[in-house]
């Protein structure tokens, strides 16, 4: 998540990124984003969370725009 990629005139700010393998149907998958350890403090301070999904993309929202780029790992698991 790039520091310059957040959009919106006020909180919540959003950023949509490509994540291959994400389904548009949220009932088919469990998606767990986790910040890299070096990004964790800024991620938490900004109140970042996954707020939406579409085919091959995730939207993240935050209450305060981070001033640094954040690395986030995404685990995708199918659900029965």
C-alpha cells in the first residue's frame, strides 16, 4: 500500500490494489491481510483494514493516511 495511493477527501481513506486469486464472492474465501513487521506500527496507527473485495483486488480503508509505504501479506483460503 503506497503512501500516495490513499484517496478520499476525508476518512475513511481508501486504496484498491491488485491481489491475484481474490474472488468477487466473499463467501468462497477467507482473506487475512497481515502487515509486514516493519509496517505493523504505521498500519495500526493509521487504522488500516480490508474493507472490500472484487475479482483479483482488495480495497483497504484507514482513518489516518499513512506517511510511509506499507507492505501487507494476504493469505487466501477457500471455504467450504
